[in-house]
C-alpha cells in the first residue's frame, strides 16, 4: 500500500525515512535527501508531495520551490514563478504509476493555477542506468508524463539548457496566471539576441 501526501508538512516528514531505492540526486545519501526535503517543506512558498509505503518509507516525491537565486529563473525572485525542482520514484517502485499519482496530487484541486511552474531537464540529472532507454527516449518518456499535467516545451537561450539538444525547459502556465506574470516569464526566455545557442534541434 502506498500513501500520497500533497503539501506534506515538516512534522509528518520527520516521522518518515527514505527508501534505499531513492537518492540518485543525492548520491544515495538518504540523510542528505531527507534533510533537503525537510528544508524545502519548511519554506513558505515551497511544497513537497511524497509517497510512502506501509513501512513509513518515502518511495517517491515531487518538490516545488522558488527557483535558485543563482539562476536566470530565480535571480529576480518573481512572485508566482516556481520550479519543480525534483521528481523521483524509488527504482523498485517504478512502473506502477507513482509519478502520475504524485503529479496529480501536486497539481490537483486548482493548486498552482495562478502560478507558472517550470522544470529544467538536464540529461546529466537523469537516472537512466536501469531503464535501457537512450537519452532521447528517456527525455520523451518524461515529456509524456509532464504533458498530462499541462507542461509544455519552451525554447530558450539559457545556456545550461540550450547548449545540449537533449536538455529542455518545460513549464506549466496555470489557467489563472496574470498577464504581467506571463509577460515577465516570456521575457526571461531569450536574453541573448543573436546567440549561438539554440534549442531548435531539440524541438525537431
């Protein structure tokens, strides 16, 4: 049995441990990963959706945070612009629809309908070792999952994304997003007119 908790509060997170199949982003350091989830859950504009099993072990999660201030998306701390910072399902729990369930719980009920939530896809952050998929196949698989919850591809000249054709920027524009917020987001997409970077190959 798996329990999904959207917007999981820190006191509940503190009662849970991390499944051994998680931890790709933290080099299999469950202590660091748990601390990170607790830190995110404690932030006022952040949300952590978790899936835990009957043994009270977290087997999947989604995090929504403000973009890092060191990035293009977070340097101005735009109110209403958020980032899906991580989505992960423990290896032995994959293929059961948990990623869908986590995203449905995260965005269900009108949550984030007034916000723009971006997600940056970097091929060096993908746990493909056990999938047998190529980079492009793995990226397309992730796209199919995100697309069901309103995410769309956006071209950008942001170097970390545009440098590699298999990297991507996707964003969910909430149905109640204000025109000024949308305009500020669109203004971030291209800042280097005439740049050699392009995501056009990615879009083919």
